[in-house]
C-alpha cells in the first residue's frame, strides 16, 4: 500500500480460462512482522532491514504460514496471480504424481478439502522462490506427501482441489467455499435444491438466461424456486431470498458484488460469498451425490490454460463409431437387444445416474423405492436426499447375517401391497446382484415371480432395477426376460470399476425391451441433460478405450478372488481352528456371468479378546495387509486392473451413510465385516504370504 491507501502495481492479467480479481491480502499483524524481522536479522547476522532484499520473502512466507493459511480473511500476500501462473502451478503440472490421475485414492489418512488446501498452500509458500526445472522446485514427493483430499473422484480429487485453490486465491476466498462442477447447470441447481424451497434469484446480465422456462418448471416439480433476471443485482432487492450472479455480472457490477450470496463462474464453478445463506456442507453433499467435481483431465487442461501452456490434457474425443460400439456392448452385457433408439444413459458418475432416474420418476407421478438396508451408502444417502420431494418414498429390506435374500424382498413387497391406496404409480425394487458388501445372490426365478405377484396384488407397475456393478457382464436382463417377459426392468452399472478399469467415473442405465422401462429411460436422459450430468468427453474416451475385454478381466479377477479366499480360510483355520465362512459368488452363479472379484468375511475373534479388540480387529487386519503397498491398497473400490488388492471395512467406508443399527447386524462376535477385491493379475505368492503373515499377527 502506498501512503494514500492506493494499491501499487497493475492488477493481475485477465485470463479467459479463470475469472480473476485483485487478491485480498490477509491482515499481517505487528507480531508477524516482528517474527519476520527477527528471522531476517538472524539469517543476515544482525543486518536488520538491509537483509530484506535477499531473505525477506521467505521470512514473510514462513511467518504468514504460521499465522494459518485459511483464516477469517482469506487471500494471500505471497501466492500472487503472477507467481502461481508463471512458477508454482507449472511446477505442480510438471511433477503431478500418477496416483493423482486415478479415481480412487488411499483412504488411510483422508484430509478433507480444507486441510488438504492448508497443506497445499503451505507447500506453495515454502516454494515461493523455487523456479521450474531447478533442484528446489516442487517434486512428485512433495505433492504425494500432502495426502489426499478425499478417497474417490466423485467426491473430490487432489487435482480438482488444486484447481479450486487457484480459483479461490483469484477471488481472495477460502478454498472450502469454492466448488467446481463437471456440469454447467449444477452450480445453480445445487443452490436451488438446498434452499429448502426458498426463492433463488439468478442474475445473468446481458447474456441469455441459463435456464429455459421449461427447465425452471421442472425444477419447480423438484421443490425448487428459481427466477432468472437480466441486468445486475441490487443490494436488499430480494429480502429473505438467495441471490446468485454470473461472474461476468459481478465483475462488471461497479461494487454491487455485496448484493449476492454466491457467484457462478463461467467454468462451472460456485463461489459462496454468504455461508449463512448457502451452506458449503450442503453444496458438498449435493455435488458428491448428484454430480461430480470437474474431472481430472478437464481440471488439468484448465490449469494448463491458466499458465499459458499448451492444452494437452483432455484434447481427445471418441469417434461416433466408438460411442456406438460402447453403447451396443453395454446393452449386450446387460442382456438386452442392441437398440440404438434406446441407447444407455451414461452420466458422469454412478450416483448422478441414479439421481436422474429418481428425479424422472418424481416428474412422472412419483415412486415407492424398495432397497436393501445395507446397500452402497452413496445410493442410500442419495435416495434419502431425493426423499425431500413429496412423490418419492423409500423402504428397506434386510439381508444381513442369516436372513433370506428372497424371503426378505417378498416380505417387504407384501407389506407395501397391503396398503395399495398409499402407493405411488410406480414401485422400484432396487437390488444389487450380487449384494453389497456380503456378495449374496438371490434366486432369480423366485425374484421374478415375487415381482409379478406384487403387480397383480397391488395394481401398481413395478420396475426391477438391478445394480450389476459387481458383475457388469451377467446379462441379467435377458435372464429376467426369460422368466417374466412383460416385467419392466433396467440395469444400473457404475463404470468406474471393471468397465473403465478404474480410469474414470461414470454410470449407466440400460433398459430392457418393455415400453415402460424405455419410456423411463428417455425421461431419465432428459433429466440428465437438464442437470448437465451426462458423461464428459474425457470420460467417454476412457470408457470407449477400455470396455472391450471386461468379460475376460472379470473372469480372471474372479479366479484370483477364489484362490485367495481359500488362502485366507486356511490361514485362519491354522491359527484358530475355526472354519471361517467367506461370502462370495459361487461357481454356479459365476458360470452365469456373475463373476464378482470381491469376497467378504468376519474374522473370528482371538481367544480372550476384549470388546475393544474385537471392534478394531477388521480394521487392524486391513492395516496389516496394506502395509505391503506393492500388493495391497486401503481403498473402497473394486474392478481395478493395476495388480493391487483393495481392502476395506465397509461399515466405516462404503456404508458411511448407512444407519448404525443396520451396520451392526453385519458384525459377528463383535467383529465387523471386511472386504477384499482382486484385480485380473496379481503376484499370487506375494499376496498369499501377506495374508498369512497378517493372520499370524492378529492371532499371535
């Protein structure tokens, strides 16, 4: 600052890829400056202020870092636009670890976006004088040592969080108040859906309205109240309402930026300026359940553009022929005829795909959704999120322990049919085959008969929705069609697993031949397009390049799983005398295409173990396995093709959103369920040795 209060120096260069404003500097206290002077004086041998030219920048960086990086007044006096653009971000791009480009990340020490951002900015401050290509530049180890923001790409990646930090620094905001999306409309839709029915006003200046009247009407069916306005917002014009504006409007509003609660970036980002009106945790929930952050290739390209580098990331797109071949293969694997007029709906992740289906049903009069109480936690929480709409209702069936899969479904359908007057027009039976996490298989003939009997007794249409993520090539729609030709059925498959070989996230809906399921498929496509959650270019490219051979990969992974299940059972019996059961798909169902690569188990408790030891036993076993980082990884996913065995305790990972009482029923003898998932190729002797040594350790 100059003596008159003016800001010295030119504002940052405007870049078309990232909206940039002047950086807001955090208040630097006298104690901070005193520490800077003391540090400089010590380094310069008592030279005092004359030493600032050579050492002051590092001293200031260290002192500001000690004052905390994400304080009440965000922004940064060291991490300027020029430094980020010319040095620090190029260093990150040059040193990016290969793991950062994956979809699932080590979940042993998850930081969350806020703590990851603090560590990232601390690293950047420490490298403020480092130059690209020099020995002290940011390296891959520096980035790997930061840890992970989250464990799954749909929630957040380190690359998307780096991008959000660059955006946040550009507007002088806390990174946890900035959200990127792989959707142009979801930054607004997320605010609308979390406003609790209160009005949301969006100012778009001279640009066309981002939403049509028809789309606003569809949002109203979902409980939203959105109004689009030309021009700029005026303070206090909408008392009690939430006000959004496009970044171009705010940047040209002549000081009216304080009239908005959030800013919508042209790069599909949301900047929350009023956290009382727009709650960041609520936006995070909607993003991780109904959308995704910006994809890694797209974020990398945006960072390249920000730095003025050649945009090499996200440069390829699949051909129309490749996409047609992919769609046909999905239909074939699901067991229905190839039909281009009913192409699968492919979205940016599995949960946005289910969200499109649920919201389509909402617009078609509503539905009763019956699903397993221990289904994948994301599916469960997403469904609960959608239940705020009046026309959707959820109920559950239970298959934990010795409960009968088919018997539980039949009883739950019977309870619904007992009160037909209360039912919505459609009932959806949402079933994971095999089940998650315990790998149980229903009798398909009995399942089809139960569905037909329910339709007859209730007078309602039933849609059988089968999650085939564990076994995408099971052709289950064909098997159901042979048993119940008129039954409406659809397949849902999360393709971040076997189909993409873990290289991207995506989800798909595939309809069978019945008119009702195909009509619902088309309605789901319209919702997905309105929300702009269809798969991105980089996602379709990776799906088209990896779907071929998924059947063979699943078969080889299944064989590895069976082999190592025997190893584990043998090791447990050696040390305990117990013949420990393992829940996995048996050879009869595997021959039908249900080649899941996963098995689950409850370890027997060590003799004389306390309740605390029993409660921690499953996680301790996972920790012992994953100490061998060359062969095992603490990870919630499966379907990988990287030579690593993925290990997790579902109750504390994939089922985080499931009720505690439902998860408790999975425990046996006080020990929770554990799950191992296998790739098509493993170092079998090494994996066997680690399993045996882990068993020896816990039963020593």
